C-alpha cells in the first residue's frame, strides 16, 4: 500500500491510495467539497493524513479481508469516532474504495459488475450554471431529462442545451464571456429569475427539465435567523413562499437543499405542498443513515444526495442507498466541486442502482460521463 499526494480539480491537495495485490494494482483518490455540511465525516489536512497512514499501514497489511464489509469494520475499529476524527474520513474513503476496486479485480469484474448482477443506468443531473459567491444566490442550476431512452442520448441533449444556454447568456449578460466555475458550469451576473426564464425556453424545446441546488445552509444566518440574499434577507416563511413560487412558475422538477441543514420541518412542509417534484436533501442528510431515518420519519424529502466522501466507507454508502430505496426515497450519487480523475462514482451509480447521478457537463467532469457511456455500451451489448 502506498499513499501519495495529488491535486484535485480545484488545485487543492488531496490523496490517492495505491493498493497492490497478486492480481495487480488499483488506485483510489478522494474528492473534496468547497462547502461542507457540519454533519460530514472529518476531512483532515493532507499532511496529517500522510502521518496517520504511516501509523496504521502495518495494521492493514497484517489483516486478511474476505469482503468489503470486513475492511470497513476494521476501519471503524482503527478509528472509534463516528466521524473518523482520528484517521480522517478522507483516508478512510481512500482505503475503503481502493479495497472495493481490489475485490472487483480479484474476481475479474468491473466495479459495477462486482456490486450487482442487475445493473441500471442512472439519469444524468447536470450543473449548467453556477451561482454563489459573487454570482447568482442560487448555487446551481441543473438540467435533467424528462425520460431516458439511453444515457448517451440524454447527455447529448444536455450538452446541446449547455451550449445553447451559453450563447443565450452572452446575449443577455454583457459581462459574460463563457467563464466557468469549479464544476465547469457557466457563471453569469444575471439574477436567478432571469436565468430561469432563459433556461425555460431552452429546456422546453429539448425534452428536459430544470433542477436547482439552493444550498440554503450557505445563505442561512444563525445569528439573524434569516436567509441572506444579495438583494435582502428572508425569514423561513418567506423562503418557503419563494420556493413554492419558483416551483409553480417554472418547469422545475428538482430542488435540493431549499432550507438549511437542520430545518427538517420546513422541508416537510414544502414536500407536503407540492406534487410530482423531487425535494432533495444534501446537507440535510450528509449521507448519514441516522439523519436519513429522521428525515423519513418527518417526511422531509423524497430524494437524497449520496456522496461517499461525506461518510467515509463504501459499506456505509451501500447501507444508506438500501435504506433510501426501502423507503421510496430517490437516490442521487453525486460528484464534489473538488474532483479527481477517479471514475468510481460512475460505477457506484450503476452497481448500486442509483436513480440519478449528479455531474457537470464540461471540463474534467466528462471523465465520469464518458465512463458511464462505456458502461452503458457494455450493458446494452
């Protein structure tokens, strides 16, 4: 086993674990989020992770592991804190996911094949305009297919929409010059309702729908108990009214984190008032099964974002996917803003039968997209 320092797509330092077995080598790297929920596992600095790895490496090498759960149970033995505060959730995930790849290689299978004998291809959910920090108050504007014949067909529609949108933004925003954010989504100074109006005209012509990631925890002021927008502030009832208005006015079928990460009650109110829409928790759940179960009891959301880096082990990812499906909650395997060239989430989305996969549509994000196109090609054949 060898741990090395590499760069993520946002040029920050991250880690990659290389694991060598009698069958060959596998590598697994760890992405990072620009904004993180307070309920995620601990993300330790790279220098600390390297030091931690040197102290636990011999324990890992001295063990025999028969399956993925064995590995992940041992990681929990090494670090008895729920949030991996001792070894770091980033190190835990590097080890856990490297072993997943090694188990698949041992059985001479691709990762998705190792995980299931009944694979399904997820629907793409792609970030086409990015807001936040100097741009629109809404963090992400997304597009998704109304239905899917093939993943490739859906991606081609979204890619076409992405460029149509870029040209429309150029017409409407004098400062727009095809600049992109960390996820290679367009960045524009236009207000969010103007963006929604432009998007509406494009998606209606291409059999697509609109999604929004509000990332409301980033807008929430605990001190003021209000959501702080550039144009003013909103209390919780006003935020709820805004979400209802946008969902009724535009072809928005997906809304993620419309309220802050502890507001299960207002999530539930919104879900009860709207029909045939996905109200999705990211920061709300933080890929944590106990928070998901609490949200299910409250009827807070009918969709969950699943990010392996939020929870630290593949076994935990599998368990939360199963719990969501058992309770009729749609699953969305997701990238992070600081990614690597690792295409693991493409295999997890297929092998764990995720309903959606959340990605960009440009730049380094095509690594995941192109891997899904290859997987689909193998499944169809």
